[in-house]
């Protein structure tokens, strides 16, 4: 703030040719402050701290399988082959758990802002539709994926 005021004062005091250097101070980028760790996710997104990975929880896996049958199988397979979207086999080896959950819970944001998600769009030539899952349901999906 002090810097902004100094800049404004400097611009008022300057005479002669107006300089274009002084711009309106921008609001600080909130993202970096919210999640300084590794993932530049907005507030409210899943971070590594939100996920505990223990031994496979079969109850969650079963719940995830049900959701898969209802909402995901049209576009995804449990094997490695692409359907409309990528097959899920091995997905937990190349994606962080929080990335997977954010992809499920905040699909549109990820497709617009996350490079890895955008690369997938290039590959699939399709766009995943947000399936409106709850956090618990997204966690069930992660557990299912851990078994593949
Ligand atoms: C309408 C088709 C469609 C449906 C339905 C769908 N997805 Fe997707 N999904 C995609 C596509 C396509 C991609 C690749 C990103 C893109 O191109 O949008 C993707 C990518 C993903 C990824 C990242 C995979 C990777 O290899 O990194 C995850 C995780 C995922 N989807 C989870 C889900 C879950 C969970 C459901 C069901 C609740 C679901 N998707 C339903 C189309 C779909």
C-alpha cells in the first residue's frame, strides 16, 4: 500500500510529458498467498493436506465403483485404454491425489487453468463435463483409482 501511494504521489508531482509507467496498482494475486506450497489452486480446492492415504478402504472403493457405473463409464474405462477420456489404470502413478480430486470437483477450472488438464484436452479432443460430485464422492473415486 505504501508503495502504491508513493507511486501515485510521484505521478501527481511529475511535470512535463506524462509518463505511462504508473499504472493502477493491481490487487495482489490471491492464489499464491492461499496455497504457497506447490499447487497454485484457489482457496477451497483440495490440497495434499486434505488427503490421507492409508491402506485401501474397500468401502470407499465399492462406493467409487457405483459412481463410476453411473456417472463416469460413458467416458472412462478402468483399464488403460482411452474411451472418450483417458483410461484410469495407473492414473495415481502419474497424477497427485489432490490433482485428481480437483479435476473431479473443479473440472472447469482445471480445464481452463491447469496445464496437465489442458494437455489432456489436446489428446482427447474432448472436454470433461463436471459431474457434480461431493468431496466424499471424489475421495471414493480416488480410492477406486488407487486399486487400478
Ligand atoms: C462426457 C465425458 C466424461 C465423463 C462423463 C467423465 N469424464 Fe473424466 N474426463 C473426460 C475427458 C475428455 C478427460 C480428459 C480431459 C479433457 O479432455 O477434458 C477426462 C479426464 C479425467 C481425469 C484425469 C485423467 C488423467 O489421466 O489424468 C479424471 C481423474 C477424471 N476424468 C475423472 C472423472 C470421474 C470421476 C468421472 C465420473 C464421476 C468422470 N471423469 C466423468 C471425460 C469425461
